[in-house]
C-alpha cells in the first residue's frame, strides 16, 4: 500500500479533483465507491448547499471522501465551520496560502492536502504542516499556475523539493499517464477533466458532448491578467482572445468576464456565452463513461503499462 492510499484509507491512489459545477455528491460518492477518492467541489456552492452535498455523500457511500476548498471562497469562515460540524475527514485546499487554514483543519483531526503549481509553493505547504501535496501542471483544466510549468517538468522538481506524499495533476487521464508520473516521483494522481465528462458529473450534457469531441489544440490558457484559466476555444473565448490581443486592462477583462460565466457554460450548457473550463487531455476521450468504468480502465492500463516497461523487451 503506498503513502497516498494509507493517508486517505483508499484502495487506488486516484483522486477526483474538486471541480466547480461538476463534482457534487453524485460524482464524489461514485469515485469513492469505486476505490478512488471523490472530492466535493465547494467552490461553486453556497455553504448550506455544501452541507447538503456532504450529507448526501455520507448517505451514498461508507468509503472515504473529501471536500475541495478554493481558499479565495468569499464565505470561507462559514464553510470551514460546516466542514467541522459535518465531520468531514479530508480537505483539499487550493488557490491560496496553505498557512491560513491548515492549522485549524488539523486541530479538528482533518487531513489536509494543498494544490500547488511550483516547487516553491510545495515547500510552503511543508512548512504549513499539510499532509500531502498535489502538483498541478499547465495542461490542467480550470484555473492554472502563472508559471505555466508542464506536469512532466513540475513533478520531478516538486519531488526534489519536498518529502511530502505527492499527487500529480494536469494532463492525466489514462493509466499510462499515471504510470509516467509515478516514474517521476508521484505517489498518486488527481484527475479532473476525465471525471468532469463522466455520467455522474453534474456538468450540462452540451458541455460534456462538446468536450468529448475536442481535438488536440482546442483549449487555450487565457485570462492571464486575472487568473490564468484553461478554456475551450471559440464562443466567449474568442472575445477574451481578442481583448487580450489588443492589450485590454485588468478592469476591462473583469468587465468582459462579468459574473457567473462558469455556471452558464459548464452547468447550464450555454456554449456561446459561458466559460468552458476543461484540460488538454479531453481530446483523448470520445465516450461518456461512468466513474467506475474510468477507474477500472485506468488501473488496468496502469498495470499493463507497468508490465510492458518492466518486462517488455525480454518478452520478445
Ligand atoms: C471544469 C473544471 C473545474 C475545476 N474546478 C476546480 C475547483 O473548483 N477547485 C480546484 O482546486 N480545482 C479545480 N479544477 C482543477 C481540477 O481539480 C484538477 O486539478 C485538474 O482538472 C487536473 O487536470 P486535468 O484537467 O488535466 O485532469 C477544475 C477543473 C475542471 C476541468
């Protein structure tokens, strides 16, 4: 059993990343039920909605699950109290300083992992006392690091910088990709895009179908002046690209983005006006599967890949 499985009490070191408008109790419980670790994405939920999702997840599975909390969440105090009141055991924080809340969560017996995009921040995680770190590369869907470091370069750098249990994220959708990150020093993977496109994801059908038909090069990292975000090209993204090309100011970009665009795109399926967040790896998948099918396929592929790299040449 590796350190990630041990830390979270799970069968496979596969984490389903917290994802706004995709990962409610249904997806999180399905992933946990299949032996991975499902995370409820609190970023798109009012505190009381989160409470409801936690209770439904507890009712749907007796396996461990967790909650992802982006630290820029506006009502963060209320949200943190709910995590404690509802006896959540695992929290993955992101988009903020790990020092702020790690102590509070750990005092309440909660295991904490934090998402970083550089080895510098991985060291800060270690100093803040987190239990594990997720290193997320440039390929990933959703909000992204400013450094634009790819997963292939980031994982060995973070491995060198810290001895914490390490999960790789960004561009991982298959067992062979998982195996590659293990060769670089990861002990688990956090997967977003592939789970966003499963049957249990709460994303709109239009969004899922669009993403299951993307080709290589169909996503782009934009909104760099605000918070770099990987988006599907076309629709609203074209307006963002045009504004960025003419050097629009931060204020102009904020106004163009407005409010509620991610909900509009991902949850309501408005492909023209919505913000469509997805990772580069989407172009590898064409079929909408269940979370359980995804996990089984990844584990099988991982094992086959392991045998191939270990014994491949001698079998010829
Ligand atoms: C639609 C979407 C929404 C996301 N929302 C969040 C979020 O709310 N909080 C967070 O920490 N990461 C978020 N992410 C990032 C994922 O948790 C995960 O780290 C990332 O998707 C991994 O890379 P991949 O997309 O290549 O699998 C999101 C990703 C996607 C695709």
